[in-house]
């Protein structure tokens, strides 16, 4: 792992002995984060070989190499741990080869790669909060939609704002609170709006995925068999959804890491069954949490000097290990929440304690003996559980197709034995949105020809971090120049002075980025994340005739498609007044210039060709038009929106026939089209553009386009 600008390698023992399972760092390399993939691979290979050689006399065996998800280290690990399939001569071949859709690639001596489970859970949490949201089965889930469902389930607005707009995206407690809240969402009532029920269907499926992962690591009453079953279910749900929606579901890096993590656990249990049939195994010891504890102690020892250099780190890291060992043996000395009695997530409900971040083998009550586990049974039970979860969400299971297909497994979701991130380039929309993942734009197989060695001048050119961390920066032409750091800002009060960093913070505020990690911006007072939690305006005093527009309501707008303008009925996904997200907006404020919305085009079907004036002849099928909400309808101006009172009737076509759905009348839609066109006739060029599909623009049974603004043509 990285600490500051040094790479630290540590060894951990998979045992319940508090004296032994603390991480032991044995390599500190001052890399300045500039090592390329080959250098990382060489470092990992040398250190792992030295570790294996030194432990032969103790009977220890290297099971896996773990990382926190750094892009270059991920690819270097893949070059060491994904080189060959488990050979038939391996003791674990018989155990793992019977697992359907399981990936059997490993390195020498069945070595596998691992990723820290807390980091993966935090990345699931952060994916929920990303700007474009999550797309599953055509339904877009945004932070505003999540907030609506949490509040409908009894959560206060303050609590919902806290877990959806955290100051620190690395906060484990906030992560557990959000994922666990989604895992506990109940079924909707029969009277709920159709769009609300459609979103709840997807949120409940996501909640089941999160529940499987959370319980596997945080429910101390589970046996090892139950943990493996839940991890299998999490792997199968992730595989099914990623096969369906790719990067719109989760980033490709997160998919790779969660599958590698679950695969490694099965590998490690299989190895333990052969090496120590009567032994125990604790999956919570895997990952990099042991090294994180050491880093925490090092930072405590350093105090105000947070940017430790390599010498300081080397001198203090051994003392930090001793501190961790002492506190593991005497938890009460540290004043931390390390009690043995830890309640399950279901018992805690929404009152998640911070001690969930400190579960250790002493806290675990379930049976962890590997001799009581049959991996095939756990794996198949997880798959059956997944098929039940998918059926409840009205999503078809793809596993039978994959089994009869060519080269599918949990790390090859599209077949052909092509592993994501390893074989082939990354498709558009699959990449991670965080800056530190940009290196993953190059597939591992292309490392040698795509990653060039820096030139001699580039190797020694300082970057911004180098300049920020240097005690003194001297330029050739200004070697003797000195500048006053304190400036007078008011000539009438020369004694009142302000530091330049404070002045720069105010003047350069619009130019800064919310996720900056460099020290210069920290000095100027900027956080890595947006700390502003917007409060909602009081709209109850200004509702016009009781009409409001809310998240997940249907609304009308005009869109450009094939150089023409058509009416689109959208599901509202997000509403903003200025920069503040809101759940509702009064009808008379919708057209204000500071109102912005995000929506998804609804899939409609014609149910009556007679077009009776008072009878609805269109209904929502429960599906959404593909692609429109994820691209062109992210920033709809309020002036381009019109409200509609949709009737609710039983669905006759599409998904879940017999369930309630929205219905519309052609006459009302045509009138709304004319009114919107008249209102926006001078601004049609500003309308969002969408792609045509088989069902949009809306058309009659004869294929004639309906709700079309005639006479409007755009030339390309």
C-alpha cells in the first residue's frame, strides 16, 4: 500500500491470535508514486519470493497478495496472479473445479490477488452517489431517488442528507448506514405510484446485494458456510447485473475487484482445508486493514507533521506495529469500541455503531472451522439465492445461458474467456469516475507497448506534490527573491493583514475542484469532498392550487430526435433549485430560470386505436427508453417542462400485467405538444437531443409519428 509517497509491503498471519495477526511491514520503498507497472510487478515478485523463503522454516505459506485498489498495483498483481489455470495436480483443483462459472486463474503455487473489503464496500457506496447514478434494467437510480425512498421509509431528512452527502467518502460508519438502510427497504404498498414501485424494485435488488456483502463481513453470528453462501450470492448478482448493464451498473474496476476478492476467499478456504483440515478461517482478516491500523498509529505518533518522509516512516513503523499488537491484546487500553459482543446489522437497525469497523476474530461467534464447509454447496446455494433475488426484481437469470455459452465465468461476464480489465480495452462508460483510476485505460495485455518509460527530463521534473512538500523551492532566475506572505487588504487599517493563502482561497474559489488531493489546495482550506449539505427551501407556503412536481413524477418535455422535435414523457430523477437538490418544487416555480431537472424517457404503448375523447389510449409499460436518461436528459431547463396529471389503471401490456400504471390520452398529449412548442418556439435549438429507438418517438400502430411539432426541421 501507499503511505504518503512511499510503498509499504507488510505480511499478515491468518490466525485468531491477537499477538500474531497484526500486519508486519518489512519493505518501505520511496517510490513517489512514479513506479510503472513493470516496476510494481518486480517489487511484488521480489518481496513475495523473499517472504516465502523466510517462512519455510515456520511452516507458513503465502496465500494471496492484497491491495487497496490502486490502478497500477492492480495490473501488476494481475501479471503475477492471473498467469495460469489451477493445474490438475494442485491439491485444491478437485475442490474448486466443480464450482460453476468460477474463475480458476491463479499464479505460481496457486497464488491469488485480493482487494480490501472495506474499500470495496466504500466504492459501492460512492457509486450510489455518482452524478450519473446507477442504471439497472432500464431504471436509473440517483441520490435524489434514494433520498425519497429512505424518507418514505421513515428516515428523517437530516439523517438522509447526512448519509447521502457525507463530508468524507472514506467514512466506514456512513457507508454501512447507507448500504444497510437500502438493504432494509420493505415492499411498497399497492397504492404506491407506479414509478415509485419501479424504483423500489431495483433498490430492493441493490439492497439484497449490499446485505449479502455486509452480513458476510459484519454479522458475527454467521458460520463460515453462511459467509461463503452470501459471498457467492453477491458474486452472482454482480455478474448478472454487469452482464446486463455494464458500466452503467458499477465501474469496471469495481467489478474486477469485487470478483477477485470473492474468488480469493474461496481459494484461501480451499487451501486451508488442505493445509489444516481442523483449522479455522476468518475472512475479515483478509485485505489491507491490518496495514491500515499500522498507518493510523504512525500518524498518531507523527502528530502535526502528517507528511512523514521515508526516514521518519522507517523509524516509526516498527513502534507502530508494537502498539497495534499491544492494543489487540488489551483492547480496553486504547479506549476503542472493540467489545466482543457485537450485534448483527438487523438487530442494530439504523443505529450503526462505529465498533462495526473494529470487528476481529475475538468478536466472531459463528462456526469458522473449514472442516464443516463444502465449497460447492456454499457456491450453489448462493446461486439459488441469487436466482430468487433476480426473480423478485423481474429480471431473468443469465446463468444457464452462460453455462452453455463459450468462456463465461465470474470474471468474464461477456464470454470468450476474456477477463475484464485484462483482455481487451475498456468500453465507453465502463471506466471509474475517480481520478486515481485513469491509469486503467490501458489493458494489461498492452502494458509493454502502451506504457512508455519517462524521458530523463520527465523523471526529474517536479510535480505539484513535490513543490508543495518541499521546504524551499528555488528557481534559477529568482534564487534570492523573497516575498512577503502577509498582505494589507485595507489601507485604512494597515495593521490588519491577511495571509496570501486566505486571499487566494477567496479569489480562486470558482477554479478549484471538489476532489483535489494536493497539499496546496488543502492549505487554502479546501476539503477533498463537498462539505455543504444543502437545506431544502420551505415550499409548503407557495404551492399553487396544490400542484407540485416531485421526484419520480411523470412530466412532459420536448426533445430533438433525427432533426425533428417530439413530445417525450419523462420520469423525473432529480430537481435542483440553483445548486440545491430538492425533492419537490411548486408548479408555479417550475419555469423559473434557476430550476434544472433530470429525467428518463418513459416507454409507452398504444392500447386503444379508436382514440375515444374520454378514454386513455396510451399506457406506460413499466420500461424506460434505453440511453436517453444517461446522456441527453441530464440538464433540462424548467421552462421546457410541463406538468401532467396522469391517471392510474391496471397495466394491459408490457411488464407485470395487471399491476397499476400511468395512462394518458392522445388529445391531452397533442394539446400539450402544441402549447410547449408555442412556448419554446424561439428556443428549440436548446432542447436536449436523444436517439431514436423502436418505440420512440411515439408512433401509432401504423408507424406514423405522433406528438410531432410539425414544420420544425434542424439542418445538420
